[in-house]
DNA sequence: TACCAGGCTCCTT
DNA sequence: AAGGAGCATGGT
């Protein structure tokens, strides 16, 4: 058993497979902040503050059931890492990413965040999403909830430009309006992956990569393998040259099957932090620094 | 200064 | 079907 719950509290026992820093900083989520030794994360209208002490992690939160699901606590990542190793995922990536988990985020929030993410940097995505929330999110008691589709639909292109979304502004307006008008955000949770991806790609600003991120982080569809520039680099290094991200995604999804999403996240996190082509020194240094 | 970032849209072949 | 220019913005 990895954890126990109390009122507005989750205690995660010492584990190689829960590291709040890896979980939040691996690029899957943009609404978090670190103040001192406390990591805060905002999800929808919910909020959690996690502190690591003596190996275990204490999480104070608005709703412990919500965050048990959010942090994917009922899954055994030790077994997942073993299976991924058997399937040929780079050992160094599995070791580096130890403690990482795939979050289960709100679909609409994930959709919007990853539209912002296209051709963008994680630090900038964070800042932009934060401005979006403080401008349009309701007060949830000392912090802002993620804006509703209605609130986002009521804002115009100029607003989205003013918070720094640049050329993505019209995508956000149109997508928010489609959702506010009742576009289906349920079916991606259960349709076959190809159909689900197609549905999501119908939203302006959503292509195959953003759709796959929404499927993975918003719906828990771990059979998809989002392929961005880092994953294309990783593919080139470990599986052979292929510059088309859609082909990379298909190829790696075929290799890793139901575990694709996990494989992808370990790889992404590893590539982003330990690239530099001769990665040995960088890897051990970063890992030590973090321990 | 160029190049790049969790890419997509639109226009040519 | 496949390939490439252009795109806002800011960091290195």
C-alpha cells in the first residue's frame, strides 16, 4: 500500500514511485508552484499542497478522493517500470524518472493548456496559464479555479493576446466557444484511440500531438504516445531516424502498447533534463543534485 | 543574431 | 498524401 488518507489529507509512504517534484516538473501540468519546500498544485477548482519529509509525502488538499485519482495512487509504477525495461525503454530514463506518475487532469483544462503549449516553452506556458486563471477563473477560496468554458468563451481574441498566447488566441476563443456550446468532451474517454484523437483534432489549434497529450493527461489514455520535438530526438537516438512526429508516435505506440503514455513521459523527462549527447555526467549530476 | 520551444494551419505539389 | 512557410513570444 502506497498511501493512507485522512480528512483533507493524504500520506504517501516512502516510495521510489512517488516524487512530487518529478510528478509536477516533468512537463505534464502547468498549474503548480514551489514555495520553500512545499509544492502546490491547482486542478480545476481543487488545490493540494505537498511536502516531502523523511521520505514520505504529506499532502493537504481540498478533497482527498479527488487527489487519490489525480495522483494515480492506486497504480503500481514499480511494475510498469519493469515492463517498460523489458520492452526496451532506455534504462537511464527509467532510473532518472523514478517517482514520476501520470496525472489525471481535467479534460477541458488539459485541452486549453496544451493548445497554449504548441511551439512554446514550459516556463512560458505556465506563466500564460496562470494569467488566464487569475483573469477568468473564479475565486475558489484564496486561489483561482481554472476558468469555465463559458468564462473563456466570453473573452475575445484581444484578451488572449494580452495574456501572451500570441497567434494561438483565435484557437482558444474558438475552442472555448465550441465547448461552451456543448461540444462533446466525454467520448474521448471511451472511443477507440484513433477516433478519440480525431474528435479532439476537430478543435481549432489541436493537432495530433496536442490531442495525444489531452488523451494521456486528461483522460488517462496510456495507449497513446505524444511525440513532440524531444521525443523525435529520442527516437532518432534509440530507435532510428524518423522526422515525422506522427510516424514516430505510431511507431513507438506500436512498441509500447498500453504502456505508451508512461514510456513517453519517462523519455520526455529524461531527454529534457539529460540531453547533451554525452549524457553520463549530466545524468548523475542532475540526479544527485535532486536527491 | 539566429535558433528553438510539449505544433498547427494553410497552401503547394 | 506529403512537404514546407509562417506564425507570437521570449529565452539562450
